[in-house]
């Protein structure tokens, strides 16, 4: 049976399973299918890119397509000016885990491609065949600096992306979600987080340094480069084969000066977020009734150690200046002006001093505390989905005992869950938490509505095992109450980064690898930085299964050991998934649970 002989009522359902590019081919086959195979425009993208802007404006000016848009995604990662070819080539090399040696290009193979043929085919559609060599570095640098970078600079100078967002907010009458992201891009061996028009417009086999956004990318890139330079020498020092310019730039990096930058300079790192907030408030002032259709605000970092600046939630002080005061007040106003039902918030703590204070003086978590609570108290009581992540915990914190030497903040003191009686999902990520305070916070979640709790890469003041035992004790003690967790059994999902045994987390290949580097990269080929361990089935069996009914306690042991920090999951527990590759799951028999984005 051919497609055109099917009942026309089935065509839209079939198209729901096809990507837009295949739907376009279907629409070109005949006039009938062009009318009954609708293109999907539920999401549009905006950034200082000509391709993204042109597509958004075309959709916004279409009488039918504009009504289908439900989400605007602002890609806040911008192209950087590397000034010289050597810097450009070096960053592209490190970003994508490939290296050149004697004019030959060596790429790392996808460690999972052989087991997933469909997965490999999809990757080839995005990036070209695995054996295809990238565009030569000189041509790539010329295209990057003479076209892409100049295009971005011209758009930012003219404010074309701001004008496009302004027009889109007024044209998309059914808009419900606004997302600001720093992770639209990914290494060549990963799927992009968002397949934007800008991404699709790039030449075949064109590799460039990944666009960067927010302070977390600055920290990650500098740390990676510095560790690779140290590893290159084999002695922990810089390699004599590297250019003096690259080595001196690493030694000259002044962290104190970087962290003491004025707010006017700092806010450029998250330009997209400030623009989105300003334009949403302006739209709300013009159309207070229609703006209420926007119910979801997402700051998307895809579990990376990144986020918007913590100072946006800290009260202004004499030295902060008027720009900081205005940005702080706009964020507070945004949270209260829109009746949000979803808020995914990622806050960059910026430095260790945010946790333990400077000069050994304990800090009251100035990036959270009263400022964050004041912002969250302004949220609508109709909030259904809330998540908060930060940057306090990273993959290398497998031994995180040093993080809990001082008492962490009391979570229940600055997250007002009691104000959200309709909350359905709740998530925390990359935080150092007081175990007792966390259990109090989870116990305060509305038992009648809560369906999922995600605890992602947390370091507990005691241990993950102790936290699970305390939570189980609370469930058992409240089981007889009318409204208790045990009645509806909300799903508890515990996640953490996959800790690589024996391999430094940032062991990337470099432009001029020595034998030690090659061995490190070969080991990394069996692991991917985006992998995470998800423990849900074992956690929920431990929390909810009654030994009197389902067997003895030995049948449902706690899946965590007593170790403080990451890596306490018992070897037989959990499943491994990839943040950028939705098809990957090991072991494959495990099922995904919890709400999806």
C-alpha cells in the first residue's frame, strides 16, 4: 500500500514519527499530501545567527505556522574571536577530541556505534560518514572568521536578534515555553542538544571550536587546556613543543581579576538571558492578559556544571552598580509577573568562595540564601515542575569529603516548597546538601501531587546511603497518615556522573600527542563524558517495598555504600544513559522513568 492511498486522517499521525526534513519530502510528492502532511513548528530558535533569525521571522510571518509554535529557544552560546589560526586550530582540536600528526587527521571512533546501527546512521546524517575527514583547518578558519564571526558581530551590533525575539513573542499566540540554553552544541561524536538552523547551515565536515556561554564554559575550557598542557610534558609541566604564546596565556590567567570583573562586563557572558528577561517583561507590560500563555521558563544546561550568574539572585549592594540592581530586579519581577507552572533553574556559583566563603570565613551561600528564596517566593502557587542545579559538584569530586567540612546550607530554608501545593516534579543537581535538611525538604513536598523527585550528582553531608535510609524511615513512619508518600509512591531517581576509574576526567587528546596522551585517549574511547548513571528501580524498591509483603529486607538492599561523595553506587545497580544521545542505554533492558522535557 502506497502512502497516497491511505486515508488522509492517518497522514498527520504518520508524520508525527517523521523528522521535518522527511515531512518536506512527503509534501513534495503530490498536492494532496502537501495539504495533509503538516510541518512541525512547535519550537523555533534565536541567536546572533542569520540562519536562526531568518527561520524564526519566516515562521512568525506565516499565518498558519506561527500558531503552532509552543517554544522559543535562545542559544546563548556565542562564537569567540580566536585572533590567530593557531588558537583556532588548537581549540577545535581539544573541543572535538581529534588531533593532527604529520599532516594526518586522527579521529576518535564512536565507542557505541558498533552496537547501535540505527544510532550510527543518525550520526552519519548529522556529521557525515565516520571515515570522512574534516575540512582542512585553514579553510575552516577562514569560513569561521570571515563569515560566521563577522555575521555574528554585525547582528549583535544592529540588535537584529533582539528585534526578531520581540516580533516572535507577539506573533506566536500559543507560545507556552521560553528556554535559554548554553548547551545547544556538542562534540562531533555527540548529537547536538538542539539541531538549530544554524547547525544545519554549516558546510559538510566543517569543524570549529564549540560556541561558549556563561562562566562555566570559561572555567571548563581553561581547566581543560591547562591540564592537557601539564599532561603533555609527562612531568606535570608545559610541553616544550607548544608555542610560548599558548603556555604564557595559561600562566597569565588571573582568577582574582576574572572574578572581580565589573557587572557591565560580566553580564555580556549571559547576554541572551538578560535580553529574554527584558523582552518578556516588555511584552507583559504591553499585553498583560495574552502574556499569561507563557507558563514555562527553562534555563537549560543539560546537567553540565554551568548556569546563569548567581549575582542575579543576590541583593544589590553599594559596589554592584545600577546595571546589577536592574538585572536583579528584572529577574524578581519576571518570576512574579508570569504564572509559571514550570521553572528549571541553573545557577553558577562562580567560585568555591560561594560555598565556604573567602579567607576561611564561612559564607551563608550568598549565591542562594535569602536572595534566591525571595525570588522563588514570587512564583505562582500553580507551579508544577521545579528544578534547581548549580556548579558545586563535578565529576572529579569522587572523593568529596572536603566539600562537607563545613555545614552546608539548609535546603528547606531557601526553597519554599510549601508554597507550591500542585508540584508534580522536583529536582536538585550538583549541590552539597545537609542530609537532614534534604529529608525535611522532601517530606514537605505535597504528597497528593508529587510524582517524581530527581537527585542529580548531590554530595550529602553524611552519605547517599544515609539519606536513603532516612527517607525510607520517614516513609515508614508516615505510612498510616492519610496523605503520605507511601500512598502514591512518587518516583525517586538518583543520578550522578560516571566516574572514570584510573583516567583523569578531562583527559583529552591534544594537537601534538605523545605516547602517554594516545594511551589516555584510547582509554577515553571506551568512555564518554556525557554518560551518567541513573539509579531508580533499585532506589524505589528499597524505599517502598514492604518486607512483610514482598520478602525480607535482604531482597531490597540499599543500592548505595557508605562513602561520602560520588561513586558509592553498588556495581550491579543502575543503568548508564547519555545526556546527548537519547538512544543509548546500558544495560538496554533498563527502562527510562521520570518526566521528560
